C-alpha cells in the first residue's frame, strides 16, 4: 500500500511524503481503521511502520497515484 502523508505540525508545514506499507497485517489494520473513521490511528501506523519512498517538494507530483492521502492537521 502506498500512501501520501501531508505533514502540518508545529515543526513542519506542508511536507509531503510518499510511504509504502508492506506487511499485510498492517495494511489490513490501516484499511479497517479508515473504514471506521479512525483516521488519526491509521495515520500513526503509516507514520511509524511504513517505509519512506519519496519526499515531494512543493509543486512536484507523485510518480504514481497513492491509495490513501492523509493530512496530519485535519485528523
């Protein structure tokens, strides 16, 4: 599963990161949490367990369409 995380916190603003989650158990857990509208928990799993594939500077589009996009400041 590939996801786009858009980080907006006190230290970072509009930092876009493509992450990849490979373990089937984690993918199923993230999907389940998203279906239950528990986006914050899904975001935390992606942030802590996924591998960073690419940092996207402002104005650059990802090379592929991620399955999930989560905005940190909207959770």
